[in-house]
């Protein structure tokens, strides 16, 4: 359509030429355009304009005026046309990049240079679309300066340029006499007053489920009007950003702004008839509707149809074969499979909209479980595979696959398999649907795809299954029959093979036991469903063969209007549904009633790690299913503690479960680093069979630092100092041993370290070091990095040489931060240095007096109450435990062991190194043997286990 000042131009589907309808009278007349096959530009006027060649533009005064032709001089490139003015860019000499305006003054074509663009700017079209942006006296152009794209308003009478305050690629830019607006990915529309284009724009939120890539926004007066997707109604939002009005007559894919701030839309009236409606601003600012044209009804037809996971995808045309586009419908997963509503997946391609009168010429569709659909086109440079969905409508993501027509073998899981190439270059390729990268290449030949398994059939009847991701052969079977030209399909329970384009033989292989058997053939190739094969008989009846019984049994489902598979009928390999286009031109969904396979996973993509620090990237596991699920639940538990940190859930899904987790529980603090066990449970939608259960682990990094963990793996580490002055993190391996090291040199061999908590909230534990002069520093190494003298640090105080022991038990003040303990040499008094929010230490506070123990060790939370605990060994070799509190004090001591540790010269509270979530301790004896005692989570320990030898060379173990 073209929205003019007094009327509008349009062409009906299949119509030979353009019509003009007057707004006021409704009178319609034919526009006698010389070239009806060119699409006119919306010039925001009653001038119909369309470029004929690169430098030639025809201007026609509507409704019946004469045609004037603008022939741009050499050295100019056409950009757009607005009203009677053609905008072009100079392409030669010193003028290269300048914007020029060409307009007839009587019979003379005038040329005016646009002034006001920055020096060095290269003028470009604002958009490639034919939908105009501007008002009657101004239009929008773009320019590039360096690599940055800018925009501005050109006054068509004055030939002056005014900069607009944004760069990049604004979406849905709208210009009225009073305002400029555009849509932002933040799901809001920014509106600027033209009286002050440099002022801050007001923001109008778009509330609701919005697909950023396909939302459409407009201005009607001072109200923002928007719609989500190609078939949705428009919603008007008042300037307050809160008051909304549903414009229920609108059909968002056919909406166009007019020069006076009006909006033309194609929509249905209450009786269901299509009409063109014009919305203008009413006295109160709200859009007022008037019907300006009733559109004759023309039935669409489903030229192609496909089923996958209870999703019906169609390619629809009008009766002339002109393409309307791709549509998705979601039948109910339970009960009668009726369809209500549709999702628009994008317009028909030029190729198919031109030559789709015969269904064989229409694009065959291959739906995927994630809501996308795949089809192929022939372009100038070869064949392309397209992946489209509601957020990325046709032409969608695309990749050129060669000059030979690809034979699509299947779309399943997150892959597409197809045959390509000719002669010796013939091969089978598998691509990832997200990246469209080739992930597996296999020999040419009949193939089928089911989840992450590629099945291939040789002429001798050998069946080979290959894991797409790994490339390994996982199974071999046989059909028991030879065939020179075989074809193959796959489902959860069966492989179906045919011989010949017009099948002369067919059979199935039961994947449960590998048993092969032949079945009858129809007059058409068959389509495999879940437990059945469908085909047409000589009377175009859809015949279903039940494979689940002792012998095949046939059912008749209906009569199709085409004998082409994927056009006349199709079957869903994930359910018991068939769909067929009947003689009444309607698509019918027919349940076969055949029992389904159990719910199973056919593919998955589960990231092994989640970095909580990476806020822009969530943990997004996916599981592809053999059939629809009614609901699902995903729980995540800390592997060490067994505590559930998140439970995610969802409702019905046809074939794909997608979850998303940011690593932050509802309390707002990131979960602790370490391994988390996930468990997925999904209920079958048809109630048949057991629930699906899957489990695994995900390693969380960048979360809350776990006691004594310096690698971010959630396992405690031991810090040692050797005679070379190296501080070394000895990494706990989660099984109670130490494996791997991270070392930093340059330290004094008399330095004393205290493995501490996180001082600066970077989710990495830090290290306190007492220097040779008695000063204390807090070093802040990154996770997994060594601590060196050059590591960033904070000075925490002086005089700490007065303490024979510096240690940390963990949090003793209830603020979640580790605190420091100092055991004074001269008095035996115990002092608490509470950690402040800025990472420094409060002054020492005496909390115990005159201790005469031989060793005092901070060991973390031993009893699971959330507060740090302390161990102390006396001269009689009795080991005592002091349970910490939130008040900066310890409870009275409790005996842990008698006659314990006489041979130990070092005892270290190492945190959890066994992976059970309980704090452990390690000890070194005089011979250099290193032992471990497993914490029981109740304040005590199990018997010791030797885990290393040769540790006598270390100056210190901390």
C-alpha cells in the first residue's frame, strides 16, 4: 500500500494493477502505471513513485495524472523519493557523498545540494524499505562518518539537514509534524519533540510478550501504536505510558503511516470480513477509526504443510499462487487437536511467490522442536537453507550450501541433515540450526536424522547410526533388503525405508530389537509417524499403517487434495497426528489413536559450567524430546551440601524443554562456587508411559567463594610456603587428595599467611600476609591466580608480630564476612578483628584470656550452624572445639578427641576437600607425612587417612 494525502494506493492479492481509493468519498479508480510489477514507494503524498532503473524514477499524480520521469544525471545514485522530490547521493569527484534533491520546476529538473551535513559525511538511504519516513515537507536520510551510521531530517523545501540524536540502526523510525520516534531493544519507544531534537526523549514502555526483532511501532498523533508479530492487533499507548487501547481491527503486517500522522491498517471487522481502516488522532488524542475500503475475500490455501512435536507449519498462498507467507499453529496437546490462532513466520520469498501455483514449486517445510522451521530457496549464488521463527521471520537466518539442490533428510534436535554436491563431491552434511555451521560430514546416500543420531542406509540394506556430535558409530542394523535407490526416515521406535521414487518396496526396522519386516506400499511415498506410516492410495485417501501390532493394520483418515507428500498430507514423527489438506481446501488434523512411545530425550545441550559473574550469559540447558510433555521441573542442588538452590518449571511443550538460570537464588546473593547436581523431570502430555528423568552436574564459577577455595571449583585448597619463598596453593581435588598447584614467588621465608575470605566482593578468596615488619596486608588474587608480592593488596594494620597465631574461623559476627583471630604470644589472650564492609579490619577485641593451648586453629563451620568454629589442642594432646556465634564470641569448649595429634607440627582447617560439603582438616607430622580427617558435619572427624608424603620441606602450611 501507499498512504497518500487524500487517498491510498494498493493492489489486491492476484490483482493485475494498482487501485486508488479516496479517503473522503471511498471512490476507487485504477492507477494506470506503466510498470505494475514495480513496488511503489510510500512518498507521504498523492504522488505514486517507483524506481525503474538505478537512476530512473517514475512519478505519477494520483489518481489519474500523467507520468513524469526523473532521470538522474550521471554521477548520482538514487536513495529514495519523498513527495515529488528524489533524494540522491553524488558518487564522483569532490562531491562524492553529498546529498542532493532533484525536483521538477515546470519542465526543468532542478538539483539542490543539501547543506548542514558534517564534513566527510557520505549520504545514504535511511532504510532499504519502500515505506517512507517523514512528513509532507521533510524526510529522513542517513550518512556514514568513519564506521558510524548517523541520521537526520532533510527539509525538502530548504534543502537543509538537521541531525537526529542517535546512531546505529534505529528500528521503526517514525516522523510526524510534531515528533520523532523509534523502538529500542529495551522494549520501549523513544519519542522526541521536533521543537527540540536534542532534548531527552520521553520513554513509552511496551508491556507484554514482545519479540524485539519483529515488533512494529507507529505514531498516531501523540500516541504510540505497536504490535507484536505479523498477525497481532495493534495497541495504542497514551503519552502517560500507562493508558492503553486495543485497536482490534488491525492486522499488524499490513500497517502503514500516512503523511498527516494517520495510520492505515488492514484488518477484520466484527463479521470477519477484511477491510482497510484509517486511524487518526481524535479530539482527546485517542485514535479514531474509519473504514476506507472493504476488501473482497479470497481464500488462502496451504501449499505446504508439516508437523513436528504437535506443531503445524504451513506455507500459504492465495488462489492465484501468489505467496502470503509462513504460518505456525499449535494444536492442543491433549484432547481434540483443534487449532486456534496462528503465528506469522514471515513473508513468502520472491522466488516462491512468483512460481507457486503448483505445490511442487512451493518450499517444502521442515519444522523444528524449538519453534523454528526450515526451507530452501534457489538464489543467484546457489541454494540457501533458511531457518525462520517468530522472532526471526522469513528470510530468517540463512546459509548458501552450493549450486546443487540440497535434499533435506531431516530436521531434529538442533540439527539439519541434507545431501549436497554431485558426482565425487556428493556428501551428506549436518548443520547446527543455531549457528548453521557444518558439524558433521558423512558419505552421500539415503539418510535420516533423529535427535543427535544420523542414520544412513546403503544399497545393500545396511543401516548405520552415527553420533552427530562425536562422529562415532553407535549401532548397525539391516533392512534385509537391497535397493538401488533407497530412502529412509526415522522416529523414536522405527526406521522406515522405501525403494524408488515411486516406491516398489518398503519396510520398517524396530529399534527395540532390530527386527526388520516389509510392509505394503501406496501410490505415493510414505511419511513416518510415531508408530505408523502414512501414505495415499489410488483414491487420494490418507491411509495409516499401524506398526505397533503383531501385524500391520491399515486405517483411512481422510481424502487429500494433492498427492504430493508435505502438501496433500503429512505425519508427525513425534505424535500420533496426521494432517491433510482436504478437498474443501481446509487443513484437517486427525489423531490416529495409535499408542505412543515413552517420553525420552533425543538430544540435549547442557552447558557444563555457569559463570555467575557473566551476568549477560545465563545457564541455558536444552533437552529435545521424543514427544510432547505436559509439564517439567528442573531442580539444582549443591553437590556438596545437598541443599536445593533453585527449582525451575514449565508447562506444555511440544518437543523442547528450555530452562534458564542466572545462578542467583531469590535471596539475591550468588550461589557458592562448586558442583551442582541438576535433575530434570518431565511428564508425558498424552499420559502414556513413565515420566522422563535426567540428571547431571554443572560447575558454578564466579559465585560466592567457598572456604579455602582459590581456584573457583568449590573445593578447599592448602597454602604452603617453601624455602624458595614461594606461596603455593595445593589444589583439593574433591576426593580428599591434593592435585595441581598454583605458585607465586618473591616472598620472605618468614612470611605468615592466613587463607581468608573475600575482602573485595570479587567472589574470590583473599590471603592475609604478615610481613617481616609485623604489618598485615590483605592480598586479593583473582580466582585461580597465584598470590605474589605484586598482587593488589590493602594495608590492614601494624604490630601483628605480637601474635603467635593468626587464623580465621570464618564469620563470627553474623555479617557473612570472614573475621580474623589473633592469639597473643605474651598473654595467651585471643583477639577478634572483625572485617568491615570496605575490606579493612576493626580494632582487635579481646574475647578470651590466658589460653595455654599448644595450637589454636580456625577451621570454618564444623557443625553446620553457619558460624566459624575453632579447634585448640592442649598440652595433654586433647583436642577441643569452640563453636562460633554471631556475636563475636565462642561458646564453651567441647572435647573432640583425647590423646590426639602428639606427632603433628601443623594442623590446618582446609575446608571441604572431599566434596561432601563438610569442613575437613589436614595434619603434617615430623616425618613430612600429610594426613586428612574428614569432618562429619556435627563438630567431629573421622579417622585419619594419609594423602601425601615429603611435606617436611615446607616452611609453613596454612
